């Protein structure tokens, strides 16, 4: 009579084991998706730009986030200000979801909800001009 | 019949069980009930979860015959199904806060009312019972249930729905609820704190679901809560 409940317990325990494994992997390559998602949480907007515009951001002092460079192929992901974004003519807004559009973008420019909430290392990037 | 009426009728039908100390409504209906005048506008779910403390299991079992309009499911005896269309399904779930098996997922075996005991329900703390149209409804304080939903194992649609319940709870939370959430969070082991933060991250990027709250307009709120929980964490 309780077979269904025992089956659910078994499946929950299996998933708990997988989550433990994911936790142990969080700082390794398997944790890259978690780290990318974490960066996206701080973004109010995401914009796709072409390579010349991404180059301009870099020349202006914006540093691509490490997590994007861990992906294969690498992706340049920046936090920037709206003023910086406005100078990038190729900008095209993409939905903030881990979907095909965002994942296929080679260069992403993120606008933070509040740059004060970003980790200290990223706050510096946002304040740099292009 | 409105969803609110359906829910209140169901809670009326299980009132004998709800009168048993420690029993609480513990699922997606809680944020609906916590809205002003239990408006029930946040999300739609066609069942009611009742959390039963394992030490009250015997007393609850004795009350089952006093419920009306529901019958035990043959396939899953912890589920009670409505006899008519004017009630919702009721799920009995186990909550172990003080036994030897706290933090464990297990089945409390019983021929009449077996319970699947969910480990994170131990985070629930009783809130002030609600009084809606003369019906006394015991509910947990939002913080514990919110954290429980963030810690839930996320697989497929059910996992998404649990996260959206967490969002709905966040939307009815007051500042002191968030203080309590942070306090509960700080008491978790590192792996579960990571799971809770992962839950918030997943919620922030979730697509809207029909008849559920949309995370999109609340993403800044979620980012702020995440930053608050992360403060003091060694990893960021």
C-alpha cells in the first residue's frame, strides 16, 4: 500500500545525492552553469553585441567576466552602465533566461539592477568608461 | 465556483484535523491565505497539503473519520480525494522536528495514514492562525516555508512550481519575515545554504507559468535577497 511513497523516497534520495555532487563541483568546471546563472541574477537587462562593440568595451577598460571565458566556445560577458551600452550600435536585447538566444550570443552586456549589489570586483568594471 | 471558495470549503471539510495542535496548511495555498482577506490571487493549485507532526500522527488519524466529503485514495493512502466537485484533493505530509530522524526523508508506515516525511518541513514554525470567514486555519510563518520551498528538490515542472510558491511567499512577507528567513538560513549547513541560494538563482531566471506569479518584475527583489544571504558567505 505504501509502495508509491517508498518509490518517491528512493527518487528523492537519489536526487539529493546528485545535488551533493553538484555542490562539490561548484568551483570546478561542472559548476560553470551555476556561476553563469548567478551573474545573470544581478542583471536587470541583457544585450547581445557584435565583436567590434565588445572590443570597444574592452579597450575602454571593461573586463569580461571569468565565467564567460570558461564556456566553450568562450563568451565575453560584461557588466556595463546604460551610458556605455548606448554607445554600442549593434546592441540587441535578449531575454534573461538560460535559453537558446542568450546562450548563442558571443558577447553579452549586462545592466545591473543595482551596481552596489555586485561583488566588489565587478563594481569596478561597471564604473569604467568605454 | 471561485478558487477561493473551493479552497475554503476544502479547509472546512478538514477542519477536525486542522484543530489538532501542530497540524498546519503547508503548501502552495499558504501564500494565497496570507494575502489580505485570503484573497487567493497568487497562484492556483488544485490540492491542499496538510503537514502533520509525526508525534501527532495518532491523534490526527483519530480525526480522519470526522472529515467530510473526502475519501482515501486507493493508490496513495496519504492522499484524500474529493467525493464531489466542490472540494480539492488533500495531501497529508509528515513533519519531523524532534525525533531521531530529523532531516531524513522517510515513510512513516501506517495502514490507515502512511506519511511521506519531508526533511525540510522541520523548518516550519507555527504562525498566528488565520481566521477567514469564521474558519480557523493554522499556517506556518512564511520564513520557514519559503526556505523549505527554496530547498526543495527541483526536478521538472513540480520543482518550478515550488520555486514559484517561494516567490508568492516572498511577495506576502514582511521585513521581519525576511529577518527570520535570514536567521534560519544562517543555521543551515553550508551545502543547504548553497541549495537555498541555487533555488533563488533558478527562480530569478524562471519563465512565467500560467496561473502562477511571474518572477520577471520581481527580479531585483530576488537579487537583493540573494545578496543579503550571500553576505558573510566565504564563496561568491
